[in-house]
C-alpha cells in the first residue's frame, strides 16, 4: 500500500504564489481557479491523486499557508506473524 498524503490550505495566508506548485515532486498541485480567498487570491489545492505527504510544499511556502498530513501503511499488519 503506497503512502498517502493530503494538504490543508489556509485561505488567510495563501497568496497563490505557486512556489509549492513548482516544488511538488509529484506534480499534483495547482491553483484553484474556481475559488478566491478573502484577500482575492486563487489558493492552491491538490488537483490529482498521488500526494505522498513529503511536505516539500510546506517547506517552500513563504506564508506558512500549508499543513501537510501523511498516512502510512499500518506496520502492525505487515509485521504480524503468520498463523500456523
């Protein structure tokens, strides 16, 4: 099972600079051209599957507008001894 990640974007801080979009190694982020933040910017969003939660986007964001979450496969299930 691959690692799955997702992001939350703060509309108060995201200014649509696209630094995170260009830094994303999985190329799954884009500006959401259907929405505007209260300050009038198009915020970033995940536009495709494939985020691994690497957090590079959050590291390059000058406004600290991104929170990254990462769900890893359950190691306990893989490490369980075989019955028998």
